[in-house]
């Protein structure tokens, strides 16, 4: 099994995906263990002094004014975890919790938190044992970190609360730790706070969303090309020289992908035949501009994610010169903004794909295709209601595009008076990515059927490869009406697991 070694300099997006989705093992580097021990010595020295230090010998948030005596500090650390594990609602996905735990471990291993090496090792042990704390949907405001979600993870480290075992069964965390020979941790000064104070949940969901969107944007280029082909459109608008004079990188990449798919098509260029038209509709002609803008938004989001992956997010932090200082680095604004940007881009990509689908089904705009791509229109309804489903999904995408990060509700007796709502932005982006996959799958379903209905015209080799592969995957072609949901589900799986891209790239080579 693949192993990810966590050092002091952060981790990569591929590390997060390997642990969260691939079940990779986690090890601490010798450098990280040494940094953990050195930082802990500084915290222990401060704890022994009479002067109050936030997070070490004081309360938290609005209660930071109270100096906590040494005999109560272990209780203080336990109490912050227990009281902050206040999430409600359904449990979030296993991959999200694993990303959350791994990214908290990343910060702990930076040597900037003052957590003992044995606590970090226990965090790794839980990941390696496949023990996943139950984390609930609601509880994070995205400031002072993802407090409630991280608290539920810290609770499991203490052998409290519930967790899911490697078999998928939820049990008391104490039972699962004992079954895997893991000793619960006894938290000391600052450790409870350090385990809760990070943007790890929203960052993990950002990393996974970017990976999914990378597949979806290339898939959308393929379905846009198929729709252009089915509508007898022109590929002249995809010429590199046209995109060079508006030099957005994402736009050029999207146009190049569409050209690669359409190479050798016998369907393009017929826009001057029976019903001459000078230009294709915007949803066809402007596909690279819209998808390209989304790609460039992803590039910015990756920059933010990479910076966060290299960050140590905690408050207070142990600095290289030995100072322990309070800060505001736990604020989720940088991550929250790009999560919202991506939801906006996803909504627009879904919107333009739905417009192409609708055009394929409308006999007044489809340039010779049967109404609703039906076998016997009137007796058969064809894909009429598939477009309804797609429209419903797009409407939901638009609602999900309303930014969470524009909201703020003060908390902690006005001490935390401006929050990011980054966790909420991440949760709705996950839903948006899920729905966008379905939207693209419906365009794929309609476009492949439409291409096959263009009798006497030969599609591009890449298009033919897609049609063959999707039919082999159980998505049926033209014919009389049938139970449609299974076909749509099969098309969704075909896009979601990357088979669409695999079929195309066997002909075109890797898309951009």
C-alpha cells in the first residue's frame, strides 16, 4: 500500500487524495518528530511560568481572560474537546473526515503547534487503522478553524464519541481503539486547542473538488464537441489563432480539446447546407470561453490550496525563535472565497451544457433532428423529461452558487465577530460537483443519440469511440421509449469514473 510521509514542510494535493480516497498509510518523518519534540519543550517551559499564555494556561475565546491553575489544565484540554464536539445533522463522508484528520496532522507535524510527538503518532495510527470519527454536517463557521468537525476527531483520539471502523460499522471510539491496540491520548497544555484550530475540513474538500472538477471540465469539452457535431456546427470557431488574440489559458485549452475530439468529423461544416446560418448559437460557439473561464478559476483555486497545504494553521503558534504568539491565521476567508468561486463556475458550466441539450431536442433549432430525439414523436416522448431533470439540476446549481462567504454570524460573545462560513461553502460545492456530473452525463446521453441519428454522416473517430464505449457501458442508443432512469444512471457512472475521458483519450491522446 502507498505510504505518505508527513514532514515539517506541508503536504501535496496528491498526498491528500492518496490518504482520503486511496487509504494510503501515513508515517511521520524523523524531522517532524524532532520538530514536535522541540516545540513541546517550549510549551512546557511556558506552562511552568506564572505568566498566563493564551491556549497554554488560559481559557479560550471569550473566556481567555481566566488564568488556569496547573492542576486544572488537563481537564481544560479535555473539556474544550468535549464541549466543542457539538456538531449536528447527518455524518459527512468518510473521505472528508480522512482529509480533515490528515491535514490537521500536517499542521501538527510542522512543529508550530506544541503538540507532543505521541499525540501526532496516535493521529496517524487512527488513519492507518481505518478508524473514521463521526463528524456531523453542521457545526463549523469556518473561523477559529472547523471547530466542531475537528473536535469530533479529537474526541476519538481521547477514546470518546463514535467512530466508523474499517468495516463501515459505527461503534464507540473506545472499542475501536482497543480493537486496534491504540492507546487513547491524555491531552496536556495547548494540545486540545491545537487539535481544533484549523481550516482542514474546508481545505480537504477543496482539494477533492479540484480533482473532480479537473475531470468534469475535460468531460464537458468532450460533450460540447459532441453536441456541436450533432448540431452540424462549425469547428472554425475553435481555431487556435482565434483564441490566441484573447489569451486566456483555460479558453485555449478548452478549444484545443474540442478540436481534438472533432478531428476527422464528417458532421462539422454543414451549417451552410439545408438551413444556412452564419454562426452557431452561443451555447455552442462560446463553449471554450465559458469552460475556459472556469478552468482559470480552478487555476487560482489550486494556488490557494497549495499555499494552504504548505501552511501551519493554529493559534497560538510556536515560532522558530521560541516565541508563542496569537494570530488570525485560522480565518477561512482565502479558502472560502475560492470554494464559492468554483460553485459559481460549476453552475455556469452546467447552465451552458443544459442549453446545448435543449437545442438538440428542439426540432426548430436542431437542424433536422427529430423532436426530442424520439423514435416516433408523439407516440414517443424521447428525451423530453431527461432535459427536465437536467434543468432541475441546473436550477439547484444556481442556488448553490450563492456565496456562503458573503455571510458572517458573530459568535463567542462577539470575540469571534467575523467568520468565513468556509465549511458551508465547501459542503455546497460538493453537492454542486455531484450535480454537475449528472448534467454533463445528460448532455452526453443526448449528444451521442443525436450523432447516431445523423444517418449518412460519419462522426469523428473520437466521437465514435465515445459512442461505442458508452453503449458497451449499458447506455442504450436511439429507439422507442423505455425506462430512462437506468440509462441516465449508467451515463452518470460513465462520466463520474473517468471512462468517458479514457474512451476519448485512446484516440486523441491526453486532453488538456
